[in-house]
C-alpha cells in the first residue's frame, strides 16, 4: 500500500514535475515570444518619438534659416533653408511610414505631412516675395509681406501643436506598451516562482530567461540615453531658446540659448525654479523684463496656468547684459491634466528685435508717406484755387455774352457757344483732378436726377467727336434699344464716367474706331428696376491681362512709355471705378494687346415714367436763371439796398459787378478784409460777398471781426456769402464756423450767385 502510494506519489510527482517542465517549456516559449513582441513595440515607439524630435528640430531650422535670410539677406541661409526643408519633408514622410501600424497616429502623421508642405510652401513664397521687394519697391507688396508675419506664426504654431499632439499620444502609447511589457515580465516571474516547487531546473531556466531580459532592458536604457543626448544636441542646434516648465513640480529646463540671447554665458539649466536665481548669481529673471511689459507678461502667463488659454504667447522686452533692451517672443503649448489645467508648458524664446525695429521703420515711413500725401492734397487744392480764380472771370464773361446772344450774329454766337463749352470742359478737368481726393475723404455725394440716356450720349458724342475727327477714326453710339427711357441717377457723375472712358478709348486708338453700346439687363417690372450696361469698345493698342487691375490704381499706367506717348495723369479710370462703385455698380475691362479694349460699366438703376421727357440741361438752366432774374427785377428799387463785394481779383470784380449792374443792384468794392471793415463801419449793406483768400486780411478773419462789431454795436447780422476757389466740405464748414451765412464756389455759377442774392435781398426787403 505504502509502495503503491509511494509509486503513485512518485508517479504523481513525476507527472507533476514532467507537467511543470512541459508547462515551463511551453510557457517560456510563448512568454518569450510575447515579451519580445511587446519589447519590439516599445522599441518602435521609441524610434517614432526620436523621429518626432528630429522633425521638430528640422521645423525650427527651416524657420530659423528663412528668418536669417530675411534679416541679413545672406544667401548662405538660402542653401541651408533648402537643405533643411528637404530634411523636414523626408523626416515627416518617415514619420508617416513608421506609423502605418497605428491608424490614428498615421492619420495625425499624414496631417503633419500635409501641413508641413503648406508650412514650407508659405515660407518659400515669403522668401521669394522678399527677393521681389528688393527688385522693385511696392507698398502693397510690403503691406502683404508684413501681414504675412502673422500667417507664419499661425502656421508655425499650428504645426507645433500637431507635432506636440502627436508626441503626447505616442508618449502615452509608449507608457502603455512599457506597462504591458512590465506586466508580462511580472507574470512571467510569478509563474517562474511557482515552477520552483516543481523543478529546480525550471527555476534555473527561468532565471536564465530573466537574465536575458534584464540584459535587453539595460540595452534599451542605453538607447534611451542616446535618444536623450540627441534631443539635447537638437536643442543646441536651434537658434531659438527652448524651455520646459513642469508646473506641478515647479521645475524648469532652460536651454543655453535663452541665456545667450540675453548676453549671459550659461549652460543649460535643469532644476527647481527656486534654484534658478542662485544659478544666475542672485539675479531674478523677472527683474530683467521691461517695467512696461511685466504686467502683461504675468497676465498672459496666469491665463495659461489657470487654463484660460490653450496656447501660450508672450511678447516682451528683456534687458541685455550690455544694458540695452531686446524684444523676445515666447510661444509654447501645454500638456494638460484631467482637470483641464496644464501640468507642463513647453515652448521657445525667439529674439524678434530686428523684426520690431523693422516695424518701427515701416511705421515711420508710413507717417512720412501720409505727410507727403497731405502735402500733395494741399498742392492740388492750391492749384485748383489758382486756376479757378481766373476761370471765374472767363466763364462769367461767357455767360454774360450768352444772355445777350440777340445782339450778335450767328458766327459770333457760335464763338460764344464754343467759349461756354470750353470753359465747361475746363471746369470738368479741374474737378477730375480733385475728385479722387474727394472720393477718398468721403466728400462726394450722389444726386438723383432724371436721365435720358440718348440725350446724355448725344452730349458725350458731341463733346468727344472733335477728338475722333482729329485722329480720323470712327466714333458712334448705339442706344436704340433704350432710347426715350428715363432713369433716376446722378447725371453729372455718369457723364463724367463716360467722358473718361471715351476719352481714353480715343486717346489709345490709332486706327479703326470707338463705339458705345448700351442695354438693359435684369429688368424687374414690379419695382421698375434694372441694370444699365454701357460698353465702350475700341480697336486701340489694348492692355495685357497682367495690367487689368493696375490701370485702376491712382496715377498708374501700364508703363512710362504710355504716359510719354499719350499723356494723362492716370486719374480717369480710378475715379470712374470709384464713382461706379458708389453707384452700387462696377467697372471692368476686357482687353488683349493689339486687339483693342472693352470697358464695361454696369450700374443698378430705377426706370421712371417713360412718358416723361427730360428737358435739355442747358435750357433748364436758362429757365431757372430767368426765373431768378424775374424775381430780382420784381424787387422794389431801394437806395439802401446795397451789396458789398470783397474781392481782390480784378477779373472777378468786373464780372460780378457787371451782373449786379445788370439787375440794378448797387454795390461797393473792397480789395481786402481791412478795406471791408472800414466800409462796413461807415455804411450799411444788405448782403456782403466775401472772398476767402485776399492779401493783408483774409475773408474768414474779416467775417469774424464784422460779427464782433455787430455784437458790440448791437447791430442785426448782415448776410455774408463766402466765395472761394476751394470747394470742399472743409472749406464750407470753415465759412459757416466763421459766421458766414452761405457759400458759393468758384468759378462762380451765375445762377447760384443770383439765387443767393435773391434769397437774402428778399429777406431784407
């Protein structure tokens, strides 16, 4: 029984031992493969992480080389930029290949690859744009180049964010794989201990396996140390300083570049925050920040630490060891805990002093340019005044002669009509020179008139046909499909646009002809609205598509030879497009070199009663003037009804005096403000016509002194009408603020003058 039991026990023990040996053998084989597989995944994650750090290094190197070129212009940076951008793209593609086993990480790697292409492409475009700006200075290019700094920052931050997100996920994956490997090794060890009770050989075998695994672990640790060394080497290779702040443990890593940026010869610092002051020989780094920037610096940092912002950006000044201030841009991203608050902040410090200095220079140049523009406006206003003053005399004499047309023969009336047309054209030319400044300052407002297009086009054809005849080219207008229709709009401004377009077409056409085609589009019967389309077509020299937008810039023409050959200021098309846009429409061009041009004007319009006929503008003007004349002549003669004309230009004195004499209005003349004051003290006037610019004392000062005298002597206010060749809203406001009652611009329109006189003389009678 005992033997049997012993045998059974032996057999049981043998079976147990054999079973243990078999189990250990099977376990070792399977466990070894599993451990190797898990370790292989751990190695793979480490390789991926290493590749991420290489990618980060290449990303910073590309930006650093591009900025080095932009700041210094050194072509060596271009070579480095090309090499580094190729390395960056190779590194990212390798990252994509390494993550083929992980769909989620592979998708992120693809996103990093695509964004890296966009990042490199944009940096290349800015580098090329920088070259173009050196070849030819262009303010618009410079503005776009400066605004691109924000785009670079956004691309850089977005790419860094993608990389940090990828790195964070891969680190978590590495931890999971290490944990799984450790768990598998622990399971392996537990089973090995259990197997010791079964067989010593199994224990020794398991110990041998553990020894092998430990050896592999030490090799892995050595590889990790090598990766860490490469990481530190990559940090030193980057021009920007790198920081890594563990918010919870209050420890920080600062690369040597951060200290060198501020002029201090220090190595990398990796330790507690409290020890940083000792490392800097008792110097607190916060004391180096400019007093004007310290509040904003702390506020931006607090916002990130408290989880109010997901990305960290701070721009501030730091005092250099040599005593001057440098500008630093700190950017970074965080690793966030479960509560949503950051537990780590990793980022870089960049020296942007050169960029800030460039911004200051650009700001100064902008101010100088604005000052130059203001001086140009003042010159144009002064030029306008100088031209308008004698033009008042010419146009006034022309209107006087026109009203006496019954005294002249047909040939003389033809000359008078030509004189009126010429003065009107000259007024329009002066207005064209000033219109672009008025449009920019918002001084132009559109009026609503009744427009009969066939009458308007006939007027344009009449004005411009002389130029066409001189060049022996055909000139015609086709408006048959909208003849007799009456529209609502600003007739003067529409006429101005058409004259500009037709004038340009004739100017640049040597043979062939110019035609005007008009039609209605998008007609809506319910509200009688439509789009008026007018095309000016020529067979001239044409315009390359490259210059289709340039010709609408002020003072711009295709090239200098155009200006020398054909003349012109380059204002007509910019003014015409601005007016078209003010009307709610558009002005476009379709042209090819050598094939002519088509300028298309499209504006929304309202169609009035087609039965209404718009009378000729000149006849309407005459009828209006006749109405005013009848009212003036109906006034009772009064010896006390006298006007004081304050004017220094003799031509205007003659013309205005003739008009006053014609209607029986008595008047005195003062040649400047001082004479006006003397005459005002000695006589009473119903109305004062006051020129603004005069020697000795100007009209505004004279008006102020007259108002003071009236207040001192308790006299009723005398109506004062300002007269000036400056015809802007600002001038009108100056007149009203000085105490004037009204304002008329030069060249003086006879109807406006009579209308103003009638208004105040009636009030006085």
